């Protein structure tokens, strides 16, 4: 697991350096920006009468926005990737975060702040996930592209700026793919590898400055399936707050809430908080 974290850190760092190198050569039609963070946390105890377990953890996060504008055309693409691990005393190393998501919206001016649009979204994870990391043998419950979620469809885009927009797509195709190991999970029927849905998708994005050196990025996605139980709305909300201390250090808070009956009957939540290296791209 540590080797995988180092490999992912190496790849992401390469992406960051490449983005910084090419930034000045990007044509003026493009307005790109992003944030790279590397968070570490560690606790160590020796003869500590109050008790406590030694632990170590780390998270790598990359958020990058590509925004293109030319005449009546707009194109916004957001890349969000994260990976984290923790090691507690004699227990096995566990994942604390693992995701890759790409969201892209193409718009053609219709009038005012409205545009005709087409969006595409893809999300999955980097590495295998286990039900219990300390079990022997371990039971695999997820992997790269298992599940993999792919959504796309036409709609209408209301866009005030690159930091504030709402996309409504009433004819969204949503594909959930799994490998043979996860067949029968995530809404996919036993013996199958693909689950198709057709429904309504709404995506609201808002990034703003709370006060000097503190920014908050909100992304809310709602989806309902016309073909099966349309009252069960899939919700995915993510909040990312960056509090800059100086040019390279910041405190980061990432909160994600998911309600998806196909994945779990319970509401999923994840919170990552840490102090670490932060590079604005």
C-alpha cells in the first residue's frame, strides 16, 4: 500500500509540474486554475500513562479546473483526484480516501446566462478496497473501474461565471460498470457487469471566498432514475475548504456525503482534515 501511495504521489506531482510548466503557454481563451495538497498526520507514544496507539496517515489531493470561452461557446472541465492511507499500531494499512472524478460541461449560448449544454462525468477509484483490512483472507469489495460510474446527456446550463453554474439534464444516461468480483453489487444484477439508468441529472457548482485566504468549493449532484424507483434520488455533495497559512502551507477540510441506495442503504459520509503542503496551480 505504501508503494502504491508513493507511485500515486509521483504521478500526481508530475501532473502538477507539467501543469505549471505549460500554464504560461495556454491561449487566452483558457482560464485554468487548481490546487494540489499533500497532508500528513502522525502520533507517537512511549510509556504514556493515558494510553494511545502510534499511527501515521497521509493524503494526496488534486483539484484542477479547465475553463474555455470563445464567442458563444463555453467548456468547463473539473478534475478531482485524491488518495489517502493510515497505519494504526499493529493493524494493517487502510485506505482513508480514494477517488478519481472528471466532470465536463460544454455550452452554447442561448440567451442571458443560459446555454444549450452537453455534460459528461466519469468517476472511479485508484486501488482495491476491502471489507476488513485486518482479515485473512481479505474480502475485496471494490477496485479500479469496479464500480465505475459514467453519466452523460444534453440539457440546459445556467452559468454566471466559471465559479458559479447549474446544469440541468433531463435525459441523462448513467452507466455503472463492475468486474466479475463485484457482480451483484452497486445495482448491477448478479452475473452482469453493466447497469444502465436513464433519468434527470442536476449539477450545482459554487466556489467562493469566505474571507481572505479562505475559499470554499461546493459541488452538488442530484440524480433520479425514470426506469426504476424515480422517488429514490441519488445525492452526492462535496465541500472542499482551503485555509491558506502562507504560499505553501494550508489547512484543508474535505467533506463528502453520498446517498445512493444502489451502493448502500445507509447515508455515506467522509471527512478529511489536515495541515499540509498546498500549491496553487
